């Protein structure tokens, strides 16, 4: 069993109703060493994030810490949906001393240009979308306001799933090389997202994680991207096998934004 789940959503996210305590019970039952709560902070929507986000996060986190068993380490995190024109909204979140860990994700290509809701009928438009997505990822990596790059494969989940295509990042190797090199040079982690494993993204994830490893990258977080208790630590046997096949022997944890390695 991998020792961490560093991507999960609770009632503080718009798309989950799970109390933090439910994940604590699940982690204790499975014997995990650490979990990180990473609720959405998405300034990339027309509806702006809750201005009391940090206060509510701190209240829930303190309450769950009071009931958690001593052997389970809890980390207070967030998942920021980056948006070039809204840095003034998310930068203060990244500067909060409350946080142990930040996932940086690109869900939208701009305000209300949510990849999840896009149509993928036109192949030329799909190819342009992937190119634009990777360009935005590079910009946000260079900003350096996060700890682990979340679900890089995100648009391919829906392009290949709902859209019925068979796209990969292979035609975009110049940008993929830049992404991996910049992550490594800036000391950032990359995420193995096991929700994506569950929906058939294993080969795509294997390809870019192997590329990252071959270039010298060793910092990697693992998270189930759970939005329900039943999704916690999903596909963890498959995830551990994938990482071992690539060559990883450790995953990365964080405390107050400082990384450290955990063997598995």
C-alpha cells in the first residue's frame, strides 16, 4: 500500500459533501501514514471563490486533527485552479501559513473556459486545445506558486473518454520536455492521480511519468482525487505497480510546503 493520499475533496469543495473525518476513518482502516485535504480554490469561474475559504478550511482542519489517531499525519492543503487573469485571487492563498501542501491544476483555459464542459467533435480544435493547455501549464510551473502539478493528463480524460478520441501527448514533445525540465529545475513534484487510472489513463500517465523519471525527476505525489469516501485510495495497487515499473521507490510528502521522501 502506498503510504499517502494527497488529493481529496471534502464539503468545502463545490463538488463534494464528504466530512474530513470520513477520510480519516478510511485512511486509518487502510493503514496509510499521511493524507492531505485539498479542496478546490477555483478563481477561474465567473462565480468567485468563497472569501471565507481559509477560515472555513482552518476550522474544519483543526476539528479533524483533534479526533485523528496519533499515527496518522494530516496535512492541510488546497487545489488551486490556475487562471492567468486571476492571480490576485489565488496568490494570497498560496502565501497562507496554514497550508502544508498545494496542488496546482489547469482545469480551465480561461475564465469559464472549463475543459470539462467543452465539446470535442472537431479534431483540429482538439489538437489546438491540448497545445494551449500545455502552454498554460508551463506558465504556471514557471510562476512556482504550487508544490505538485495536478493531473497533467486532465484534458485527455474527456477528449478520449467523452470525445471518443485516441489522443496522447506524444505530438507535443517539445512542450512536455519543457514541463518536465522546469518541474525538476524548480524542485516541484508531479502527481500520479489515481482517478485517472480508474478511467483508462494509465498508459498516458506511465509515458509522461517515465519521461519525468528519465530526466531525473524523483518528487512525486499520489492522490485519489476522491470526491466520495468510496473513492479514497482507489486503484492504489495499480498505482504502486506503475511507479515501481518506472523505477520510483519513494513518494513525496509535505509539511509547511517543505518536501520529504517516503519509501513504499
